[in-house]
């Protein structure tokens, strides 16, 4: 790996986590303002509409992954064919863009068909306006995928993450003044649309001017198109199931309870979304490297990379999960309000099963690169089907908590257990080593968890920001010290030393 690629990789990781930090801080500052401006019912409408954005861009994940995979392979074998490949993918994305616009407009027109009778007439009127804006937003977002995929495939992580960071920062900066002056959900979605246009133009400029990207619209290579669709199809179906699994709770609550319970559920699920983002951001940096190792048939190196990165993921995941268990209720009641205590339990039920999935980090990316990811479809179908059946009666009886409990049970029973077997038997990953390394890290949790339980039992944590922040800071220090002494290996300590040295050096410089 040359010096430029090393720089892009290392700084890409840094900017990935800066993006996560910005996203979390934005949410922490932004969400209470949205809650107070829109109210519980209005926030439920806003969250319900947001959940549909994932459905409208459902094909993106598959085509993005396919683009990166085929781009890297084509550039390695015959760089002259890259412009034709770009042209073929541009056509695919344009078709998807038009399709998402048409579907979005139809949902705006016939929202009642999807959401049932528990939503009021006024709420439906607002939803239709939001769906209309969302339709154009998703159409632009799909077009942007043409250029953002090229940026990733060329391993230009610094630029890609900086653009993401800029979008995350600008959204609340522009929107908050509008909310404080009485503008509602329509303002939020309009700003999202304008930012999507800005990001698309910016990415396109970078591709044409800096990467010298060319598009050739030759006769369609039907063999190549079939290979792309077969590869992407499995990921698309998997993404559909993922989206259904994580968003079905809101639809179930819309049918059984209405917007207030959606609001309670959404506040808890926001934190779960940030939690998932941790793994997604870091694993994305390794996609090109994974495809390279697969192409070179270096199975042992690939499995070693999986186990090694899983431990790094776990250092962060265990910190967040244990911290949320101990301090999450106090934080949510101060952050969102005392009316949202239920949201803590929603977040807990959603985050606990995700913990194992997050530590598996690169698993799905490796399966996709090996083109053995089709089994994941059946796992996700089983989880989604189970979630739907279990969540409906639980939601009818227990509201938001019941809906989250359905997701929890299905994720634990089906997704984690079956997926581990799948990674081992089909993907060739050393899952025994993975679990062995995970258990080796548990002693590092004893001291910080003991501290958290002690301060909670003695009621030292109050629902004030200074009290919560103080105890979280102390907890992080105890956690870092305990992990260093009882859990971290030489590689992880070396990684930590290098990171600290880089930060210290930049600060001194």
C-alpha cells in the first residue's frame, strides 16, 4: 500500500468518526428542539415520514456495493473499460431515480393505503405534503449515488467524509432558526432536499475535475448487466428485509396505536441508529481492501482482518452499550423530557441485540465481496417475518415497548445465532476465534460496570446535564483504564498509542 493510500485510509477513519461525533452531537442538540417545536404527535408524523425515506432508496445499497466491486475489479484488470462501466451504472441509477420519484409521489397521493385508520385527517394532510418533498429528495439522492460511489471506489475517503460532515453540520444550522420561528416539518424536509442537491453537485464536480471521470454510453453489455443485477439483487433483498425489520415497528404502531406511540418509539430508536452508524462508518473504509483480498484469494488474511477489527469495534461498542444501560434513562429524561421515560426501554431493547452484530463489523462486507451473501436474504426474511408477527400483538398490548420487544426477541433468536453459523460455514470466517476474543475482553468491563451500578444505586446521577456529563466522563476514564489493563492486546495498545501521538502532534503543531 503506497503512502497516498495509507493517508486516505488513516484520515478516512478519523473523518468517519468525526462524522459520527458530529451526527450524534447534531442529534443531541437538534432533537429536543424538534420535539418542542412539533410536539409529540407532530414528531410522530415527522418520524413516520422519515422511515419511508429508507424504503424509497432501498435499491441504493445493492447498486452502490455492486458499483464499488465491479469498478475495483475492472480498474485492476482493464482500466480502459472503466468509462463504459460508469455509463452502464449511470443508466441504472437514473432508472432508479425516476422510479423512486414515481413511487414517492404515489405514496403522497395514497398515504391512507399504507398507514391505516389510527392517524387523524390533519396528520394525513401533513404527511402527504412531507411525502411530496421526500419524493424529490430521494430522487436526487439516488443520482448522487453515481458520484459518491466513484469517490469510494477510488478510495478518496477524505473528500467523501468531508462532504458527509458538511451536510450533517449544515442541516441543523439552517433548520433550527426556521423551527424557532414557527416553521414545521416541511421546513426540515425542504432543507434536506436543498442540501441533497448541493452534495450531488459537489460530488459531481469532484469526479469530473479531480478524478477525471468519464462516462461512455455504449451498447449495453448484457452479460455484465446480468452479473451486476444478480450480485446487487441479493443485497437489495437483504436491504429490503433490514429496512422492514427496523422500520416495521413504526408501521405497526401507526396501525395499532397512532402517532404518540410512534414518537416514544422514535426517540429510543434514534440512539440505536447512532449506535449502528459506528460500525458502518469504520467498515466502509475497508471495503476496497476487502475486495482486494478476496480477488487475491487470501482467505486467512481476510479472516484475521475480521477478528482483529471485531475487537476494535468491541472496544467502542461495549463502552456505548454499558454506558447507555447505566446512564441512558437519566439522559433521556433530561434530553427529551419526563414524558419520554418509555423511550429509554425502547432504546435498550433495540440496542442490546445489535451489540453482537456491531462487533462482527466487516462480516456482511466480506460476504458481499465473496459473492456468498445470498443466505443473508433468508436470515433477514425470517427475522422480518418473525418481527412482524410477534410485534403486532405486543404493540397492541404494550405500545412502543411491546413493538421494540418483538424486535429484540427476533434479533436474538434468529439473526445473531444463525448469522454466526452462516459466517463460519459459508464465509469461511473463524467465528471460534471471534467469540474467544470477545470473551477475553469481558474482564475489562468489571470495574466500569461496578462503578456505574454503584453510582446508580446511591442515586448520585441526577437528571441534570452537569451531573450526567460528570459521571459519564468518570465512567469513560475508568472504562479506558480497565480495558487497557485487563482486555486490550498489544496491537490495540499500539493503535491507541499511535492515535494519541497523532492527535498530540497535530495539537502541538
